[in-house]
């Protein structure tokens, strides 16, 4: 079986096991063999778990390496002191394509506030390069095939649907994961909570509660 067929099968298996509808998942403490204490987690209690599959998210951004559009190896740790918006997508995914203009707007509007959008394309490199050029994507895009699926698994998301987006604060702590196409109103709620968390105005628990309450009110 060739490489394209292998990737197609892996993606199809992931999509079939994934969440079809929109959902927000909260992370749990990193699995180190023992649960982290509130003090080790900066004082916050463990977030409540979603009933959706693959709700056991990593507590902090995982370390992995993928090539960018210039074929340079990059990690998420290459953007220190940034609140990251990590978006997993593919060129064949219609909601992903619809979402890209919003992600460009978020980068333009909130980049000076300390936010950084990072796209991770689970797709064939030639297709991603052509599409990023066509869409004039101006935020960093990392590209992978099976290794990009492995990167998704490193977040604790082993059964996904596309697109899905991870939001992390400036300390690299995962605040929330959004499964499904993101809207501007949802982004405003989430980014506002992350910003309050980064300024110290809210705790992690307060930020997650604000996100859950705000999204439910939309």
C-alpha cells in the first residue's frame, strides 16, 4: 500500500472515530504516573471532563517537530511567551477552508495582544503549499501526514474530526480545545478568557468557566 493510501486510511479512521458535532474539551493534568496536585497546577482544580470521546487532553503543549512551508523544522515552543491558537486542518475539509479567513483575522487583530495562530495541516505537502499560497495564509503553517496525526495524538486527542483548535495561554497550558468550525463569536469568548488568564485577572478554573458559560449563551 502506498503512502497516500496509508494516510487516507489513517485520516478516515480518525474521522470515523471523531466527534461529528461541535464540542469543547477541557484538559486534565499531565499524566506523570500520579495526578498533579493543585499546587503543582498553579492552584487550580482539575477541569470537569466532557462526555465527548478523547476528552483526556494534555495539560501543557506537547513537544513535537513538523516542517513548515519553508521545509524548516518547527516546534510549538518556537513561539515563547505567546498564547497559541493551534488549528488542525486539511485542504479537503470544507469547514477548515471556511475557517481560514477567520484565523487570518484573529492573527491580524490579536497578534499584538500576544496571540499567535499556528496551523497544522494533516495533508500532503504539495497540496498544502498550493493552498496556503492561494489563500495567502500569513500565519505559520506546519505540515505533516502520519506525523501530524501523531502530533494530534500528543495532545491527548486520538479520535478527531477536522477542524479542531487548541487554545493555550502564555505559559503553554492548554486552556480548552474546540472541535468543529470556529465562529467569530466563539473566538471572542475564548480569547477574552485566555487574555484575562494571562493578565492574572482570572484563574484557570475561572477562565474555563467563563468559556463554558459564554459559549453556552451564544
